[in-house]
C-alpha cells in the first residue's frame, strides 16, 4: 500500500538540453535549480543548493532558446539531500490553473515515462 497521497500523477524529468534552465525566485534572490525531480499540474519536486522555508512564496522560471515561462507557488517542505543540496516540494497556486497547465505542457518533452503512468 502506497503512502503517497498526491491527488495528481507526477512524472520525472531528465533535462539534457543545456540551453534550458530552471530558476527559483524568492524573497532572498534568484537561485539555480539543479534538478527537477517530478512535475504535475499541481506542483513540482526540485533539487537546489539553497534551503528555503516551508510557506515561502516562490516563482519557478523556465527559460530555453524559444520559451520563457514562470509559475508561482509556495514551498510545502524542504529536506537536506546529501552534501549542500536540498529537495523541495512546491505547490503551484491553485487559482492559476491555466498558467500551471501551460508550464506542465511545455515541459512535457522532458517527462520520463509519464505516458506509461497514464496508460497511454
């Protein structure tokens, strides 16, 4: 029995395109995201070298050669992940579904086996 209580399916992202970049903007500044662990229409799991506080409002930015996107959300949890690294759970603002959907769909090409999870 799974203890995962997520309401939406999530897919893992492997970004190999060096021209695509992810950033976190919060009160203290702008930070690089080292890895996107998973993404759904409701939120994202990320790794970064910076510790953020649960409840902190953030903006997640994605930039590539031809696309610039951002979604707003808040940090739900933050845990140490090895030496000088943290894993964050971020919930997207629920009242901005259109922007969240566009962000999710734009990243679709990076999703690993997401189609299989949906049965497609």
